[in-house]
């Protein structure tokens, strides 16, 4: 037994209800649009992730190939035992590098000191 109830609406109420229904419909369509955009972005993300995964695996295989072609640590140690004068020359080169770095730092310290002196002179000039 379905009984129908009829309600009389004012003209203003009917327009307001129709406007609300249209706004609701618009909102639902925007939600559907956003869901479709989201699904497209997820698909693109999946494709990009797979590409990155393939690239990383290819890179890993290249690194392993390169690692296998490089000399091993034991071979390097044996060569150093055979040629100890080269080790000494390496130590000399390292010492020269350290000295060069120290020399480079000295002008920087001088310029810092000179800038501080300049600032103090400017302050003194302002005071008196």
C-alpha cells in the first residue's frame, strides 16, 4: 500500500530546492571528474615506477659488471708490496696537498682580519 503525500510548496521554496538539487548534481559530477583524474594519475605513476624499477635494475647490473672488471684489493696490496717507493711518493703528494690547503687558508684568515680591522676603523670614525 503505497500512499502518496502531496505537499504544496511556495514558488520561492521550489526554486531553492531546484537550485540545491542542481548544486548537488554539479558537486557529484566534479567528484566523478576528480576520481577519473586521480585514476589517470595513478596509472601514470605506476608506469613511471615500473620505468624507474627497470632503470635501477639495469644500473645495478652495470655496477656489478664494472665491479667485476675492477682490480681486487688483494691485487692492489701485492702491487704495493712490489713497489714500496710508489707508496712513499703517494705520502709525499698527500703532504704537499695538505701544505697547499694551509697556504690557501692563510690569505683567507688575513682577509678576515683585515675586514675586522676595517670595521673597527669605521666604527671609530663614526664615534669621533
